[in-house]
C-alpha cells in the first residue's frame, strides 16, 4: 500500500492529546470518587430502607444500569437544562452522568458484597450489643469491601472506556482531541492509532495493577483458610 | 438467693409454628442451668429470646427484677436501643464461633469494649489481655481466627463475650461443631467459668458435662419445660417418659460420658 505514514504532524499536537488524556482521567476519577459513596448509599437504602424507599431506589438502580450511557448523557446535557432552566457545561454533565451511572453498578457490587457475608457475623456483633450501623461499619463492610475490590477495579476500567462518550457533547477528552487533530491534519490513521495506544497503555497498566491486587488478595485469603 | 433473670410465660412463634409455648423460669445469681432436649424442642430459641436475638412473641423477660420492654394494650413493645443495651449485658457464644475473620484474636476480644462500651484503648487492651489469659490463649493474641483450631476459636469467642463483663452467659451448642478431640478444652473453660460463679445457661448435648457442671437441668420438649431438677434427678432418675426416651436414645450408642472434676 502506498500510504505514507507521518507521525510528526500528529506529535506536534501531542500536548493536545495529553490534555485530552488528563480530561479523560479527570472525568473517570471524579465519577469514581462520587459514584462509590453514592453507590454505597443506594445499596444501604435498597437493603435496609423501608418499603417506600426500597422500591424507588431499586427502580433507579435498574434504570441506570439498563439504559445506554449515551442516552443518559444526552438527557443530562440536553434535556435536564430544559427541565431546570439551568445551563450545564459538558464537563458537569459528564460527571453527573458517569457518577450516577457508575453508582448504580457500585450499588450492586456493594449489595452483593454485603449479602455475601455470613449471617453469623451479624449475629456475633449483635450479641455483643452493637447496633446495626456499628455492625456494618466495624464488622460487615470491612469484610465485604475486601471481597469487592476486584469488581470495583474492573468497573473503574470499564468506566474509563465508557467516558469516550463525552466527546459527543464536545467535552475535550482524549477521543475528542484526537478527532479535532485528525480533522485539522487529515491524519486520521496516525492520530487515532496514537489515541488508541494511549488508552491501551493506561488501561492495560490499570488492569495489570488489578491483577496484581487480585493475586495478593487470593494469597491473603488462602493464608486465611 | 438473688434472682438475676426471670422469664414469665414466654411464647415465641415463627409464622404459624409455635416454638416456645409459655416458658416460666427464674435464674439465681451464679446458677448454672443446662437445657437439654431433642432438636426442635425450642432450647436454642429459648436462649435467643433471653438476649433478644429473637423477640418473644409474648411474655416478659425480667433482668434483676426489671422488665424489658414496655407493656402496651396490644402486647409488649421493644425499642431497639434498649435491646442493644440488654445484649451488651448478656454474653452469648455460638455453635459456629462467628469470630471476626478480619481481626486478630486480641482485636476480636477488644471489639465489644471498644465499639459498644467505648472503653479507652488501654482499658480495652487490659480486658482483652485478661480474658485471653483466662482462656489460656494469650500466646495466640496476634493470630487470626483462620490460624486457630476450632477449639481455640471457640475459647476466643468465649473471651470475646467475657470482655464485656456480662452478668449472664449463654452458650448455644458451643461444642457441636468441634472435632471430638477439641471438645474438652472448651468444656474445661466453661467449667472454670462456672466455678468462678458466672451465671450460665447452656444448651448442650454433652450430658456428662451437664451432669458435672449444672446446678439445674431443664428438659425441654415441644416448646415446654417438661421436667427440671438437679442433674441426678433429671439425668439419672427422670420421671417423664419423654425424658427417659430422650436419654435412652442419646446414650444407646455412646461410651459413658467422661467425668470432669
């Protein structure tokens, strides 16, 4: 094939790609930082709330899990301002969408982790005179969280990939930056190859870390049996 | 004799199934009571109603003469806060130990004083050290439950309950999940506790232990106390046909129970 590769054109704008990567990481990390506590709250409400709370929370979780993330993103960016009258910038819309969306997944991870703990642990802490909150905080959650770590990290990686959707509402993430460089340089092949490589490097590094932690946890729990 | 615990006409149902059918019992300070009976007779449920792991369907529990809960026109109502305080005063040990696996033996024993009694770190440490020493496991303080034998785990569980300085101890088939060779060490720990004057209610199938440690043996059948008395009265010369059958079935294929002294 007679295609002439020219990475130099692209590398001139590498700072723009790096900025895009930073923006991608910003959305991912913020969505995680907000999504995990919201997820825990949703899980606790779904598990221990009264019936009036439990049903709507369950519905919300299912709704967030079963609708396409891009539809949610468009809703928060285009539809919510009509409803509230408040303009929302792409960054905030992205954070809002992905914090909520991942909180629904984290809620299920938390719930799974909590219910997987042997009822004897609840019994023992209750018999000592602990309240339900004390049991959760001191006995149940520390054990549950340890079991949830692999699922959490897996989900975080998934989230980083999903955040590419924010380019559709003009948030300058890595994909968006790549796209604009491609349009100005007509070097789509080089630009998107480099962008893909950047995603690969970051996510591959993350999944290596996940695997390492999983292995460490496996050893720890083996020592514990 | 000072009365520490009284149950008055205690009933407990799970749905349509009535497990306790009106239990009356007065327990003296320092008394050791062993509950025996076939599975399903209600012994475990009775224990669990005393510290409100299960809420009685009707009837009353008195601790030092003070009734737990509030009498209303539609029965007795309980506030969770009062029940957690009652549970903190009554120790319970389970069949499956239920130690906290993410904590060392020492941390397990410190957990109650720390989280429930809000003791100072020094006080928690002191209590835990003392109780672990008492059950002979101070040398395992830094071991995790998974690194302990079943018998050791159960002794830590006893120490964990004792660190709360309970007024009454409840033992729910605490040796049933243990390999036979590990049963003795747990029974010896319990015997020492009884000798120190701890008020104890014990559900067990170890009739030899019951014989040598109990002040009073209760035979439960079908949710009622069918027969009670001193160990010889109930275990050696039972009056009721059901008690005789139970004891016969229990010992037909067993060697004589070892006698603890």
